[in-house]
C-alpha cells in the first residue's frame, strides 16, 4: 500500500507529494527539519524535537506555518494513516515558494510544511547487537551546526564515505577533536568510567537523544562530562557509542579500522540502550 | 503569460513545475546550480557556466542526466518558449528522488534537472549607474565554497542582512579578509591602480564573470593581482566593485556606511563594465 505524505495542508500519496521548484528548500536549503522516532505507533521524545524545531526556525527567522501542537496532530494523523508501528516521521519546514528566486526573505509567502514516514525496526536493529564501524572525516560544515537545517551536503558526503568504507557512521573531526557523527551524537566511556560527549554549542547539533541519554545517565548517578574528545582518547576508551532519534543508542566497535575496547558492544552501552528504550516506550505519545 | 519551466524532460508552466518531496535537493541540498545571463535572447558566457557545472557535479560525484550540449539546447529552448530577451536562465541538478530518505548516495536513481527563466534588464539596471552599498558579515560557510551547491542558507542570511541594511550585497569576512559577496565576486582598485580580487581556492566560488573580467583587464594591460584583501584596504582603495552573472560589473560605493573612493562609481569600474557588456554581447550564443 502506498504511503501517505503531508504537504501544506493536504494528505497525498507519497509519489504525488511535491513542492514547487521555486521552494526555498529546493533552491537555497532555506529550511529546517526534524525526525521523530515512532515506537508501537507512538512518537518518541517528540516534545524535545518540537522544541528544537522552534529554536532552529527562530535562529533563521522562519515562522512555523502551524503551531507545534497542530504539527504534532499532523504527525499523529500520518502515523495513523500509514498504520506505522515502528519507524519515524520526517518533517521539514521551508521559507516557502516565492514567484521567483531571490536570496533575501520573500514577503507574504507562506512557509512550506512537509511530512512523511518511514518504517524501521529501531529496537530490533541488527546493528544494535553488533555495533557499527566508524570512520573519521574532516568536519567541513558551516559554523552554525546548532541549527538543524537541510543544508546537509557535507553530511551526505561524510556518510557516503562511511558507507563506502563499510562503516555505519562518519565522525567529523575539527581541530583534532570529534564534533559529532554525520547524523548522530558521539560518546565514549573512559577507562575511569566517565561518559564523555561534546558540550553543546555552535559546533554541534543539540541532539535530542543525546540530551535524554545524558539526563538518564545522570539520574542513575553515572558520571558524565560534556567536553570535546579526540580519536586517540576514543581508541583508548572502554566503550564508544552514538545516539540519534533513529538509532537510539548504538555501540561503536571500531574507528578507522581500529578496535574500540573489546571490539564488541560494551556493557554500559547496552545498559544505556535498554534504559533509553524503556524511557522511549514509557514517554511516547 | 505564464512562463514555462523545464523539469526532467518536460516543459511545464512554472506554477506546475514541481519536484518530489523526496528530491535530494529538497532534503539534503544535494544539488548544484548555475545561472547564466541572457542578453538579446542569447546566453552569456555559457560555456564557462557549463564547464563550472561539470566541475561542481564532479566534486560531489553527481552525474549529469544530460550532456552539457543537450543542457544548452534546453536552455535555448526555454529562452525561446519564454520569449526571453534580457534576464537569466537558472538551472539546478540534484541527485534525484529515491523512494526514501537516506544520506548515502542512492543507487539507480536518475538525477533531477530543473530550469526556469527570469526577466532582468541587466545592462540598464539602475544600480549599475548609482553603485551599491555593501555590508560586511562573518563568513560562516562550509569549507568547499568552490562547489556551487544549493546549500545556500548562509548566503541567504548574509543577503537578508544586506537587504535590511539597505545594501545590495554582503561581503563575507574570514580571518580579517574578504572572501566574496553572498552571490558575487569582490574586487578593489588600489591607489596604485592594481585591480585586486581574491585568488581561487576552496574559500571562494570560481566566478565565471570574475574570470572573464580578469582576462579582459589583462588583455588591456591593466594590472591584476589575485590575492586576499581586507576591508581597511578596500576603504583606502580608489574603487571597489562586484561581478556576477546577473549584475555583470557593479560599483560598490560604500562599505558598512563608509564611502569607497569618491562615493560614486569610479571610472575603471565603469570602463570594465562597458568592456564586459561588449564581450557579453559579442560572444553570447
């Protein structure tokens, strides 16, 4: 059965879901996106995603065409129409389609809102059991990585390089330190049992799953330090892992072909994954 | 009369010219564009634009869906159908629309090719007579500015800031030097009559009009230096100007509210503009 997408007020078959060639998302990457996981037909940590959406659009002065409450209704409607059990809802808002192409913000143009869904068994993902390999690439992105914009070409190139190397993620390196993955946050567990992940700032996206995992770890009296770390430190660590809305917590078992820890998912990573899945199921709406 | 656009093999009314919401131009800014000026119904310096298009797509390993010869035929067909006398043809090629959203390159997906036109009296533009004001903004773009990708959000924000300040362009500053304008190349004429514009490299787009103007100046035994310059140097210069496919050569009369030279378009800028217009008319196809 063909899936349904949402485009500017209409529910349409995904194959007919289109935007104007003048849409500023298509011409200028002048848009913001979010991806929320769906577990058992419910949205995971969605308030956090919608709060970040509001922050991102604010940073580029794009007004949401709908309230976040209404956006959540549409997300749920799409999940229902697509009978989605496990997977994700993608949403993108752009500065709309003007009658021509001019860099400056258009006047009187309604922003575009697009949503579609995808199926994915996040909890039962094989990579959650095996862990993933990671490669490193230079971080060549712009300076406002805290804005979740669709200007993702650098990430596309990073993740393509990872795919070609048989890796599941690319960690981006700037000034000798890991910023984050192409579409995930990066963590290590040091030999003295400190969970380390880079502090928020314009160098990285403030990950929703990252934030939840840090909070869940701290609630359990685990030590967390938010600071930059190097690949050398990651290779000397007990464990490494990534977090994102669509993988939750996933072990990193090698970096650039070198084993991390035992070369298998570590116990802390497995525990945090379980804790996160429990949190996700308990709080999904 | 409604204008015609080109989308993947079809000529359609611009209002009906659409791409899938899964198009990677829309989701990832995974696309390249070019803008060629049209004078008297003919394409200006188009071979240079098509050569740069080939270079840009090569840098991100995107295969053009048509030969550049065929692309030029389509450009000309669009100019004819739209009875375009003076203006521009915009073209964008993206890595196409897959059946879902995954960062890595899709397999077996045909790239998207979109074109549309716009009218503009480039030669008779009032700004060519009065010159433009320029503001400065930090250059926060990614590190591969030599690739003419549609990941233009930083330029959108820069040019919006310019528009709000009553300026016609924003010069982007990195490490104390001008890289380029939001959608143009930056030049100055020093007190000892040297034309200075930044050397090509990953810090700037290799401007087609920049390249032609440099060649035309050198043919006339004018001294040209390709190197970075600061705003202080620009404010101490005799003249300043920008070049781009859709403004040709345009005087800069102030930077951040401070006069450049006499505060009016200078004689060298006017001369280079005339020389370029002559070149454009003589070589347009």
